[in-house]
């Protein structure tokens, strides 16, 4: 086991709190402190979505935490595509979701019960303020730990072309749903799913051209929400959009080639980002935490543990991040693809990663595959 007496974790989101839990469980002699700049009970965003396979990793590697968070989750088996010319159901694409705040509170209470020190409303200006033998950067895209020496971490960052705003909705949706609409100013898409019995996440996305045509850059949060309520009135069915730092952004693609430098190590959005269309950001961050703590528990020195983390974790994460990038690129042309018949659009959507063969599609979504085959036979 690594000879580390204290660990400072910067960032009290799922990655930071989960790291604290794992450290206290597997290295109980190590002092663990989490520092979060936001107040306790505050968070940005709404729901966190996991695929069924994402939960499988947690159940296999950490059944205790799995059993803590699963009772608060919403679950569904299918996915729905709403298109101007019809609706298509995609079977076999199971997901679960939980409110981000509920997930954080569950992890916070567990970390505290295990003896981790948690500091909220604590802003850190420099890493000199932290005293741990190991400093973990779980502090998101604007990571102070990464910014302390971006060249050492091999930082590369670029922005995708589309714009998006992250809202909530005061109604549940039956499944994870993609709603594509045409307007006189261009096409927009909404990714929406319930995370509690009466609340949903509702992410609106569009190209730069449509963003400018609608004038979203000149709107405040409430004005944007009102405009999007009008655009997506049919699917909202009278529900209101809820704002919580729901500002329009372009998705930043971040990747670091080096995940540690000296006694500083990165995880989650501090070291990589995955486009929200694949719903894997929180999953990857929690897997990062597992990999780091497993390395620390297995090696005799911190340097050996961090090198093990560097060798084992980035190749796995990179596959998911690259799949997310391919998905993001697909969304940048969804307006043109909406000219396709609904079944063709749905097939193109499912095959967008380029890694799904017809055989795998039949295994993954047998109902849709049969419907698509029948559609093709009829169209021949």
C-alpha cells in the first residue's frame, strides 16, 4: 500500500467525493480532506444519467456505493426519437438517472460518515494552500490543479461548434428522449430525461447559425427559457423550463496526455471531457476515482501508484471520450439529417459512432432492427 499520510482533494462533485469514500474505505489510515468552493447543498445542473452498462461497473467494483445510490434512481428500458414526421422507439438502450444534488448529497454523507473532512464555501487561490502528500484535482473543467502547470499535464482544449443550454423541466418524461424540431430560424434539438418522479433534465442544442438567428446571445436565462418553451411547446405539454446557471455554451473538448505531475493528479472533467450526448461524464469520473485508489492501494510508493494510474486509465477513458467526440460531430449536422425519413434518421443515429455493426445492432436493439429491416424491405 502506498505510503501516503494525507490527501487533499480539490472539488466536491461526484469525482472528488467518491475518491474520498474510496480512500477512507481502502486506506483508512490516510487523512482525507475535500475542499469545495460552493456552499453545501448547492450544485449546477439537474440530472445525471447512467447507461445500464455504466451501473454494471459500479456494482461489480463497488457494490456498497452502488447500493447507496440506486434506490434514488429513475430507470427506463427504451429511448425515444421525436421527429417532425414521426416518433421512433429504440429498444434495448436502457438508462438510469438521479438528481445531481441527490447524488452529491448521498456521496457527501457517506464520505463524512467514513471520516473524511469536507470543507465547503472554501475558495483556494493557489495549491500552496493545500498540505496533502497527494493533491487530487477533481475540480472540473476550470481546474486550478491543471492550471497550475497545463504544459506538464499536456493540456489540449478546443470548442465544438454547436451551442447548448442546460435547463430543467417541471415534468417527467417516460424515457430518455431526443426531440428534433424545425423552426423558421432553423433546427433545434432537445435531450431530455427524468431524474426524479416530477423533474427532468432538458438540454437544448443548435448550430451556431441557428443560435445567432434566434438571438440567444442577447437573452438572459429567463428569456432563453421562455423562447425554448415556445419552441418545444408540443413535447413540454405546458411544463415550464427551470433555470440554474442555464447559460448558452459551446462544448469544450479537453484531453490531457499526462494525468499526473509530481504529487498532483487529475480526474474527471479536470483531465478530459465527454460530450453529453453519450451520457458518460459522471461515469468516467467515478471510474477514474476507482482506478486511482486501486493503484494507490496496490503500490508501495506514490510515484509507482501514479504511474500505474497513468498507464492503465487514460487508454480506457480515451475510447469513451473519442466515441463522445464522434457523437458530438454527428449533432453538428442533425438539421440536414432531419430530411431523412424517421426510420433512416433513427438508423443513422444509432450507427453514428461508426463502431456498431449490423450484427451488434440486432443484439442491442432487436425490436428496432426488425422494424428497420421491414421498412427497408417495404421500401425496396
